[in-house]
């Protein structure tokens, strides 16, 4: 009962409600704009949260996450370009249905599926995060090390890039985390004699560089591209027949999305692809997929929104990000002095349930905003890149500079932008870099502390059942993409 | 029939990887970069056993670099079997955008941070096709100014000095 009251906190305080509302609005706009999305948007907004109290700051970031994931569907349906990577599967049927003159119906179905998936995932979050946190109480340093390794190996199976490329990217992310003064011995590593680098490379310059600046460079190669934009008259609520033919798909995809979200490092993109393919597999009319199937739209959208709550489970309970955007939220938590993990559930239930409540109400607010304002949000896609990206760059530079007031962060951001561009060009996903960077310190720290406990004996890892379980899961995570590839071949 | 066979052979030859394809260049760059960093790890200070908490500070980065180099080698050998899709040549606008980013860095460091931002906003916007003067003025002057005021007043941020910023701070 007490926790339920904590969940209502965002509605009971005017300040928190305003943060909730404007976070949802900002998330929708960021989700609609192709190339921005909740990850880059969250990273850009993060510096603005510094003067806020921790709850307001994290509510802002989580609502951007929830609404941004839905916002991507608007662009996917109207201009056949996913506003966020998680909306890629929505294009497959959303745009064809819109081309048939049913854009309002496609968006209505996407909205309903997103809201259901989002609310379903919050229920999963409320139920499972405390349970996972209880289990995590039994974890020592070796278990956390094995868990982090499991999270990293899961990256091999994320949608973008080949498994080997994803693993190289993850190792590169961890390597970035080793720059600076060694946190255990204070020995400088890869600092090249530059004093500022002894503090290490910050998360924000890397995220903003990899996602926003590389996207700006990508946009510079697409100036000739012309979008066929479909006009939206009004968003239509699904008819009873639509609901009858899609409710099973929405329910199934919500379950899939929440489960995929809970897995460390997986996220909305993988969830939507699996949700879509399962919708097709179970459908009575699989031949309609790709031609405007309403099951295809709802399958993808329910899954990617359900992944939001799911991805928050390992983030809050274990401090292991469930997706790239939750990595940004995790950074926000750390910046605001909140240490995610099992103790958070015991010490700050008001804070945690406040976040859960905000995610729940964000889904309701984006339903209302999406229903009444989809036509206006669709107009956001009309902002030309030649005006949008210079403005995004200004915010990127000022936001990155503001964290440490250091020009070095801006140079790092620019360098990461160029590296990110070439990584994308050659098929390397950027998400593993971010998750590797976040998990790097945890991997190294827990490894070294475990070796102290084990007196330098590596074989002692195999005497701990939880460690062995995670290592078996890790091997499975590495093998699954290849077995899947063989099967597809 | 023979003609078709010859065409197929030609197509296979075209697909066969040369030493200057994307996969080999990317693998080469990653391995050279990793080798350079690997060399640097030998210059890290060593700590006495009582302080080294399990392993020396250089051990973890060394292990990571070995993993990166091994995975890159595997990636290269896989590319011999399944060649990467050839990338289209990058347009000139990409090179110009990259040059503008470098010029921004130089101007921001030597002349003025906000002059650099205005320069970049104007040149990118113009290069990408914007010709409307009012919008160019908005992107170049008004928007950076609004962001400056926001960060300066609400976030109490002090931006690095320069010919324009110093005028404001005086």
C-alpha cells in the first residue's frame, strides 16, 4: 500500500507532474525526429537535469525513454523511416497500410499496442525488479563479474552488426573505460601525459559523439534523399474487429518485449524484431505481412514498448543496463548520487516507486498526446535537416561542455562522432560500445576484487554455482547467433 | 551455356576479396591501433604485490587488446568466406562537413567558443542547402545565443573565454 502511494507521487506534486508531462512531450518529439531518439535525446537532456533533484531528473529521463520509443512509430508509419531503431519493424507494415490511405488507423493501432505494451512492462517492472534485487543480495564480487560478462556476451546477439563485430565494439567500449588513473592503484593508463585524461573519459561525450555527431555525419551523406511523406488527417481508434484480430498479438508481443528487455544489453530493437516475427509466425494471414498487416504493426509496437519496463529491471536491480537508453538513465542515476542495485530497493523505495509510477503515467500521457496531437507531431518531421542538425550540434557541444566545463570533452565527442560514423559505415553497432563503457569499471573492478578473494586462483571462479550458471549462459549467448545463422542458412 | 558459365566465373572473381577491400582495411586499422596501445601498456607503472589487488594495472587492458586483435583476425578470415558489401563512395558534402568540424575545433580553441559554434551552424546550414537569410540568421546567431543564455543563467555555467565571450563577461 505504501509503495502504491509512492507510485502516485508524480501526480501529487505539481513539479513532478510538470516534469512528467514535459518529459513525455520531449520524448515524443525526440522519437519522431529520425536520428535523434531516446538514447541521443536522453544524453542531450542529461546535463539539463543537473540542477534538478534526483527523482525529477530520473523521471525526466525515463519518460523520454517511454514516449521516445512510441514516437518512433509516427515517423515509421508516415515517412517509412524509423524515428528510433526500435521502430524499424513498424515500417514494414505501418507504411504500406498508410499508403493505402489508412495512416490514421495504422497510428491508432500502433498507439494502442504501444500503450498496452508500456503498461504491461511497468507491471513486470514492479513485480520482477524487487524479486531480482532480492536474488542479487546473494551476489558477491565474483557473481557480479560473471553477470557483467553475461551482459557483454548478450551483446553478440543484438540485432545490428554481426556477433563478432558487436563483441569487438563491446571490448572497445571497455577499453575506453580503462583510460585514466587506475581506480585501485592510481597508475595512469592511456593518458598520453594529458592531465585531464587522468579522470578518465566521461560517458556523455562518448554517447553524444557516437550517436548524435555520427548521425550528423550520416545525414551529410543523405542530402539527396527524398522522403515520401503521407498526410495524416486524424488518428483513429481501432475498431472492435481490429481489437479482436490483434489482442492476442499485442499480449504475446508484450510478453516477448518485457522478457527481451529484462535480458541484459538487449533492448527495444531486438524485442520489436522478435515480436514482429512471432506475430507473423502465429498469424492466420502471414501472407499479409509486409503489405499493411495490422498484426505486424501491433506485434512490433507492443514489443518495443514492453521492452522499456523490462530493460529497467536489470538497470535498477543490478546496475546492469538493459539497453542503450537505460545506460544513459544509469549514468543519470550515478550523476545524481543514486547507486542502483539491491540496496536501492531497501533504502529508497519512495524513489524507486516514484519512477515506476512516472513510467506508468507517461504511457497514459503519451496515449492522450498521441491521440490528439499525432497530426502536430507528424509535422515535426517537416523540420529540414539543414536547420535541425546545426541546432542539435549547438546543444551537443554546450551540453557536453557543461558537465565538466572542459574543452577536452568536446574533442572527445568530435573524435567519437567520426569513429562512430565509420563504425556504422562498416556494420559495427554503437550500442555495445556504450554498454561496454558502462560495464567496463564493473568488469575490471569485480575481476580484480575476486582475484584478491581467490588469492589469484582463477579456477576458484568455478567453485561458485551462480558464477558457473552465468558462464554457461554466456557461452550459450555466444553460440546462439551462430546456431541461428546456421538454421537460417 | 558457356557464355553464362563465363559470366558466373567473372562474377565470382569480382566477389573474391582483394587485399584492398573494406574488410582488410578495417581489420588492418584495428590491429595496428591495438598493437600501438598494446605497446603503450608496457610503459604503465607496476605496483608492488601488496597493492596490485590481484593483477597489475596493465594486465586488464592487455587482455582486452588481445581479445580485440583475436576477434578482428577471426572477422577478417570470415570476410574471406563471406565478403563484405562494398560501400558507396562518400559524397563531397561529407568531406566538407568533416572539414567544418575540424575548423570549428580550431576556432573554438583559438578565437572564441561561440564564434566557432556560429561558424559551424552557418556553414553546415548553407552547405546543406539553406539559402533563406532569416533562417540562416536564426540558426547562426539567435539559437546559439539562446542556448548560451540558458546555460549561463539557469545552469550557472561559465564558458571558455574568447573575443566574443569576454565581451559578455566584462
